[in-house]
C-alpha cells in the first residue's frame, strides 16, 4: 500500500533563508510524486510533480524537488523564502495508472521577518 | 482560475437544515472527489466518482449524500449535520486512468450551528 510521511508538522524559517520540506514515501513500483501548497481557507495548488526522467524537478513560485529513489524521498526546496510562502504544504504519491493519490499529513510553514 | 469551481464559498447551517455543495470543472476530467479538511487533521477522502460512477465511499455517514449527474458536476447534499461536521470541504478532479494529479477547488467553509 502507498503511504506518505511528512516528518515535520511545523517549520519556521526566516525570510530570505533557504527551505527544505521533507517527504518520505512508501510504494512498491515507480512512484508518481506531487507537492501541493494550500494557503489558509483555500484549496490545494499543484507546485510540481515528478513522473520520470530528471530527478530534480522545477515547479512554480521558485520551488524545486529532488527524487531520491534510494532514500524513498521527495524533498521540496526553495533557495530564498518569501513571507508569501507561509502556507501548508502537502506531499502526495500515486501510481502511473489509475487515479489514486495518497496525501501526507502536511507541513505548516511559518516565515518570520 | 483553478478550473474547479466550488459554491458556495461559505455556508452556515443549522443542524436541521438541508443544503447542497456544488462543484464544477471544465478541464475535461472524468474523475471527481470530495475531501473533508478539519483543523489539525489530515485530509479525509470522502467519495470518489469515476465516469459518473461512485467507486469509493470511505465510511461516510449517510447525512452526506453525493451526486454526480455528469463528469463535470459533483454535488454534496447535506442534512441533519452535527457540529463536528464543520470543516472545509474540498472538491477535486482528475483524469480517471492516468495519474497527472488532482486539481482542487477553493473549498466550501461549512459551519454547523
């Protein structure tokens, strides 16, 4: 069965500092991996996705994520965080075929000025 | 514009009321989902519809009744709700057979009084 673990419930970073949000997945085959962001009271917005190929994927808003098969990880990174990045971030894993996605519990990012 | 529109954005209802949430997508997707998001709890998948047929019901109480008249529209009919049903209800859509990820609506904030 697929599962996703986001080990950090909350993370606080200073504006301008770098960011890394952790995501570990469990899946027997090649995973399809996603990162979503949710601002308060809003729906989830897709930041980026990994299907295959280059293990470093670029997304919107300056985010990137790296797929590491050996570590079953898909961590999200940003070199310099802006106050507007404060939100909740969700990692998700799915299979290539079908439409089932399993979401992690989310990581709340706080940005201090 | 996310491509998935949910109405209303906010809803306050008494425990004896009957109301409906509406979700509409114009992305050509053929799968639609209802999620419940409560404070400090993970996303809860409620219902899944593939090609207008319900394929998943995650032990949701019968006071929640979904309806999917076509692949573009999804409703959640509510009756005799409890205060603990207060939450953000999110609709999402996707392709049914290929996992490109979900597109979410902005949600309906439901308060049961």
